[in-house]
C-alpha cells in the first residue's frame, strides 16, 4: 500500500494546530484570566501550505505580554472589563459615575504598576506555552520525521 505522504503530513499539521489551540485555551483557563470568554472564543487557526497561523483577539496579547509600566489604558476598556467580570466600586456608589471613577483609578494603577499583580505585574506569558521549543511542537516534528522515514523506506523497497 502506497503512503500518501502529503495527506499524512497535512493530517499531522492539522492535529498539531488543533492541539495548539486546545492547549492555549487550557492555559488561559488555568491562569484564570477570562473575563467575557471572547478571547478564548476568538482563538482559531488557519493552515496555509502546512504553515499554522493562529488568529485571536488583541486582548490575548495583553493577557500574555501584559501592559508595561507607563502605558496608558483606556478607561472605556477598563469599564468593559469591569462589567464582564462583575466588578463594582468598593467605596463609591454603583452608578455609572462610580464605575467610571473606579475604572479611572484602575487604569492609573495599571499605568503606574503594569498588569496582573499575581503575575508580578506583567503578563501571563501564555503565548510562550505554544510554538517552537515546546513538547507539542517537538512531537509534531517527530511525527513528520517518522512519516517521512516510512515514505522513504517504501520508496526504497519498491526499487
């Protein structure tokens, strides 16, 4: 039986892409950095000529890299995040003005200190858990090497 190396490699790359997306979603859940779920829902992949491309909201870059000290944060973005997380003002009335005031305080703190205190005011580095140098990537490369070796062995045996 002839090995269809193109189909086999396409299948390996497709499985790698699916596993990468799943791993990324798992890591985000483990980090507990989900607000609305839009970031996780936005993670998709495309394969073009056996190259895997991940597509996702810009918010994933913010979660992974964090917001550096000195970078301004839009109060409207903080308000949206507060609403999604159900965060209400502590010492202010739960009115639009009270929420805006709290969002301003949070934005000012983020500009001064960076993001996510439990990650040392940096990002979660969740994007570093995928791609080259990871076990998942190495497994894909090994699978491609094994499939290629089987294909070469078959070609040689048919000579």
